[in-house]
């Protein structure tokens, strides 16, 4: 019987050849993952959750980096597809808007993390946090502390997550009766160096900000480093809020206030989406619908306590 053969095979230490099994099944049991950078701890946390979930379902992962280029992101996805991966996950905020047609033509399930898709596709889906809500949380926190001159250090381009956080920032200011000052919007790089370069630009303004909301934690860490070098005391002279809650956030001096993203849930959810879209869909069918998760504020010392009268 089949059971008797399987028992004998196990006793003899036999394991089926992966290539032979993939030929029989018509797939490789491999998922391609395209990341924007290998250096951001936020991305690292997502990849770890992706790999763990893949292994739990008997899949392996092939990783490719785009070095923060949307053209390289789509090229990497196409290269992975040529290696016969069963699906692709992209940790990007631009590729869905710029290249959804090319992603659809890959002909395999594609899940975008923190990226908008232009329209409902056959193969492209997304999972991400409510970035607008996160922007509101960060800005309202600073407003409640009494700040009125609040800057936003954005991403280097119009990637959707940064623009959504900017929308939340503007909404929170509007609710407080504050007109946004264009001089308080500065482009960063999404990395620590961008935060370092943003600080002197903001400090050179005739009326500098008393608080800064940064696109991500790496930007905030760079800005804090520059603030210390400039002789500023944090949060007395300048309050800082980041976004992501990376592993280093509690260990910055002062510890970084930030909007936390559910990193493990993003990675796990993306992999489950891909699996649910495969022919034998061995995951929850509901996972194949676009998902929006909610972040939360983690208040630490970088934003300080209430110092200014509100009103």
C-alpha cells in the first residue's frame, strides 16, 4: 500500500528529490522576494516573517534587492519569474503604481507590501498599514504636547506610503486649525543620511520647527544624530517622531517615539496571500483580498512631555 511504501522509505532515510517533485507538481515551491534595501531593519523584520511562514508551508525564498529603484524592482521581479518562482512578494511603495501592468504579465501571484495598486488585477494584491492614520497619530501626539511648528521629513519621491503619511500630517494640522507651512516639508532619502541633511535645512529657517515627524525611523535616527552634533538638546529644543518602530528605536538617545508597524503580520500576511492564490491554495481564502493593517503610537523620550500651552 501507499502507506507501507512511505513507511519503508522513511526507515531507509529516503527523501524525494526536490527537482523531481517540482516537475511532477508543475511548480518549484519557491517564492521570490524583492526588497528595496538590505540595510533597513524594518525590511529585515518583514523578510524574516516571510521566510518563517514560507518554511512552515514547505516553501523556500529567493531574495533580490532593488537598491531603492522602482525600475530595478520590476526587473528583479521579472528575473525571479524567469527562474520559475511560484509567486513574488515586493516590499515597495512605487512599483504597484508605476508598473502594475508589467507585474500582471508575470502570470504568477504578486503581493505588494505597503504599496498601492492602481486597479484590481488578476495577479496583483497588496497588504500594508493605514499610513494616513499613522501620520495622524504622529502629528496629533506632537500637537497634544503643545507644538505648532511641526516639520515633516518625507521620502525622496512620491512613494505612496510617504504621501499617505503626509496626508495624515496635513489632516491633523487642519483639525488643530493650523495651516501647513511648505517650508516645513523637506525631502529625505529614507535613510539616516537624509535625516542628517534635513536638520540644518530646517534649523536655517527664520522660524525653525520645534518638532519633526520623520517618514521612517532611519530618517529620525539620522536627524537625531545631527541634532546632537549641532548642540541641540532633545526633546527640550526639538521633539522627534519616527515611523516603523525598528529594533534600534528604543536604544537611540533619547529613545525614539515612533508609529509602530505590525512587521511580523505584514510579512506573514504577504506570504499567506501568495499561497492562497496558488492552484492548491493551502491558506485561508480570505487572505487573497487586499488587507490594511493598523499601526500604533509608541511614546518614548524623543518627543518628551507637554511643555507648551495647547490652544
